[in-house]
C-alpha cells in the first residue's frame, strides 16, 4: 500500500508531500507567466517537467549525486531523499538575459563578475558564470554577491556548489545544443544528506527552472522567444493584460500550441517518444 503523503509545501506550480523519510514532489499542469499563475492548465506540462528532471538526474549522476529515488507511474511525481536544503539558489548563466542583462546595463557586472564592455542583450558570455540568489518567499529572487552567499552557506560549501553547478550546466547545455535548444541560464538547488554530502535537489534543467530558447531562432541583440511560453506571452501581449493577477484564461489554440512545445522539448532533449513516457515513465531512466 502507498504510504500516507502529508502535504508540506506549495510552489506556484508544484506541491511537496512528506512520505515517511522521503519526499514526494508533484508537478501540476499549472503555468505561470510574468510571475502570475494562469487559470488555464496546459495538459501534461507536469509530466513533461517531471520526465525531463528525472532524465537529467539520471544522466548527470556522475557529475553530482542527486535526490531522485523513483519516478511514480503517474509520470508527474518524483520520490526524493529528504535533505537539509541550502538557503541559496545556484544560478548559472551562459547568456546575458533577464536580471543579469539589467545588472550589466547598470553596472557592467553581474554578481561580482566583471564582464567585457559592449555586450548586447542575450549575448553569449565569455564563459558561464555562477550567480547565486537568495530564495524570496514571495516575488522575485534577489541576486547576491559570492561574499553574501559564503556568509549564508560557508565558503567551502559554496565553492563546491559552484563547481558542481558549472559542471552540470556545461554538460546539460552541450547535450541540449546538439538537439537545437539553448539553455540560456538555469537555477539549481542543493541540500546536504545525512552524511553532510552536497546533493542536487528540486527540479533540474526544465523549462520552468531554466530559460530555453530555440537554437534556430537565437540571435544576440533583443530577447529570443521562449521555447515553451512564447504562445502564452504573445497572447497575453495581444490582450493588453496589465500583468497583475488574475491572469487571463487561455484559448484552446494557445493551450494546444503550448502543450506541443513542451512535448517537443521533452522529445528533443530525451530522444524518447512522449507517449512512451506516459505509458511507462521509467523509460527516462537509462
Ligand atoms: C525542498 N524546496 C523548495 C516543490 C519544490 N529533497 C528535498 N529535501 C528537503 N526539502 C526539499 C527537497 C527538495 N527538492 C525543496 N522545499 C523543500 C522547492 N519546492 C517548492 C514547492 O514545490
């Protein structure tokens, strides 16, 4: 019999349950845009994100141990080891986008990384940079300096988290680039296990935790379309919605187009037929 799962937390689109000494991470089909969760769901989005996370956890185990124990038959739930989470988000950026572009325009630097002058929006960085952030309870995460991050987690752990994050990002971006997807940046979360070892947690290299761009449409200067959310963003812009809650309902064609983009990301990155994943989610584990 399945153990009783006690609800212990909610994110915008995911739920967290305690299962004895393990955790269950459940991805819903909710979608957020401009930081607002919309009233319309995208069918199978939670399965796509769960399958992608499990795929990456499985393929990057030799680069960093992770919290994945099992993928449930529903395809949207991961059983995980319970960790003591670090109070920082480990962001790696290979391109100048989002808050990094804003910080660069103001200061010429991002989280203490001095960058060459004259970079345009979405430009590739000379090399990927580690830009830790604090977890804001509500609203936006705040970029912090390495010094502040070291105060929060300790120098030694921070250095290890940085090295692991950069290695994971390089590996995932190399794989994705060969399949036509640019992972412009990503947010990773780590925890410590009972032996004090650093373990990758949360979700990994999904379109919700990363900025995915279609490589075919990428160019520096301006902001490339989001691989997954572009139809939703375009629709919201056409509506003239002011981006304050509640968000708009999405029409069927926007839902269908967006679902197709999520499935396409899954199939391109994993090389696995999405229907095969739905039939048996363990297909993402090698
Ligand atoms: C944990 N969060 C933040 C789901 C994701 N393996 C773990 N052990 C202990 N705690 C956590 C994990 C993980 N992963 C991570 N909260 C607790 C992300 N949550 C937000 C809510 O939705």
